[in-house]
């Protein structure tokens, strides 16, 4: 055995076609459960190469969000531009961004270079409490949503974006989704996993005026950290592969349900553990 390839010329192996690649613009969760780490796992589960632009570094675990430091807005934009200048990024998504400056910088790049953008507007923490300043929330609503092809707020975040509490009524979610779609996104998905009651989780999908509901049995587990990240990242990955948005949402919904079930009985940390899209 010489270790040489089957190429009789002895030259380098032929180049393969480019891998499908996606970009996440998100923060680092030091527990590895949510944010950037969850996005990259979801990309891998969908068979897509994951690149990233880091928006913040946080100190958190399964029980608390202790501290965070934003990356300079110009550096975030430079990370994105640098990746785009070299790699065939077919779709991108956003996650947590703490400052209006960062959100605006990302929106400026997205408007020029990210036609397939999934916006996961991370506006509340695990307890449902607002995380961003009023200026940052406004930047998401006025600058970022218009750049998106798909937007995936949970029902609490959708309420913040439209300026009213939506409660647990899917009809109210539909109205809010239609308002958000008027800002420019082709599709708005309002997810209902944060609604506390019931044995079924329902998501509302509004796309180009049409409405449909996605439902799944609620899994009895506290291990749901990263579920929203996995959902939006899987949509992004499927769009990168050329999947139609409705089919991408359906596939992401199925992957997220399986990821929650896969991590349901595990113990990792003393609080809310992560979902497992890779089913390790």
C-alpha cells in the first residue's frame, strides 16, 4: 500500500463541487445549548456546512444568563463580508444581537448581500422577559425584518414586535404575523412552544397571504434550550439547499420535534437542558 489515490497520474484528487453552505449571525452561549452552537448543530443535521459571524459572548449555563459582551458592530459586519467574499453562502440567519448598532450593521449587509435571510428575533429570555433595549427592538422591527425571507418569532416576541400582548390565542398570532409580513418578509412563522397550556404545540405560518397551522404533541420535558435556534437554523439550511419555504418550514418543524424528543430524558446541568438535533 502506497497510500496513493487511484488516480494513475499520481496528481492531486479532483476537486469536488462546492458544499452547500449557510451562515449564522449569532451569539455564543457558554453552555453550548443555544445560539451559535445550536445553529451549527442544526446545519450539520441538515447536511449543510455552517459558517458564522459572532455577535456577542455570554456567560450562561442551564440555570442563568449571568453576563454578556457584544462584539463591535463593525467587526460583526466585517465577519459577514469576509465569509461572503470567499464562500458560496446560499442562506443566512440571525440570532441574538443586543445593540441597535449591531442590528443596523447586519441589516445593511443583508440588504445588499443576503437575499435568503431567516430572522430569528431573539427578544426575550428563557423566562419570557424582554432582553433588548427599546432602540434595539425598534431596529429589529424597522431595519431587519424588511431584509428577511422568513421570520420566526415566538408568540411573546411577535407581541413585542407589534406592540401588544397576544396571549395564547392562535388567531391573535395570525393577525400579528400578517402585520409583520407587511414589513417585507415572504413568510412569518409564530411559534407556540412558549404557550404554557395544552398537550399540543401549535405554530402559525403566514406566507404571501395564506395561513396554515403546524401542530405537534407537547413533549413532557424541561430540556428545550435551543429549540427556537434549531428551528430557524434548519429553515435556513433547507433554503440553502434550494428547498421551497413551505417545505423548509415543515422539515424544520419535524427536525425540532425530533430534537426535543431526543434530549427529553437527558440530564445535562441542573436546569433547562438542550435539545439534540444530531440525536447523539
